[in-house]
C-alpha cells in the first residue's frame, strides 16, 4: 500500500469515528431552540439602571452567567446630562442590539453612551468573558454612581 492510499484510509477511519466522539448525552442540554444561545429559553431580563443626578444606578450589583442573553433598560430622568461608561464590561459582552425609541442599533462595540435629556434605551447582549466589571458615571465621586457586575 503506497503512502497516498494509507493517508486516504486513515482519513476515512478518522471521519467514521467522529460521530462516536460526539457528546450525545442529554444531561447538559439547555433546551436551546433553532436560534441557539439567542433562544428565548436562554434569556433573562435584568433590573433597570437609572441615570439620575446623585442617585444610585441600581439597587444591587449584577451577577451574570456567561453564555446567557440579557436585556436591560437604561433610563435617564433628565435631571442632568449623564454618561455611562464601562469599556471593560462592553468588551466582555457581545451586544446584539441597542433600541432607542424603536430605532434598533447593532453596534460592533461601544465604550460609553450619554443621555442629554430624559429617555430610555434597551440593550440586548450575551455575557461572554467571566470577570468583575463596572459601569459608572464618569467623574462621579464615591460608589454611588457605580454598578458592579460579575460574569461567571
């Protein structure tokens, strides 16, 4: 048998063995639908973030699970022109869309956003990279206008 025939035979055997290597047990099935991780069974709504002068952003830190799709509303009350920053957090997630007054935006990435007046935006994203992150109002003092986020 020449080398070419031996290589073809080895490739054929390896391809035949692939189905045997597949993980076909159902114990880790998350019940994803046709949309995979974007399926409704893999999504969760988070408590809203409120941008208001001198007020906390949220009632408690957020704990997210890597691979889960989340939606969060960010609302500004118009009490002051306020931005929300979190470049490290935004690099640790995949943003599906940002919705502002029915306008759907699908960005490649963001560092921050700013509300010049009262309004609401909704952000849909998948948590990706485990770690500890923060969203914060730039140039604010103390922990009041900072939200700690953990992705597990």
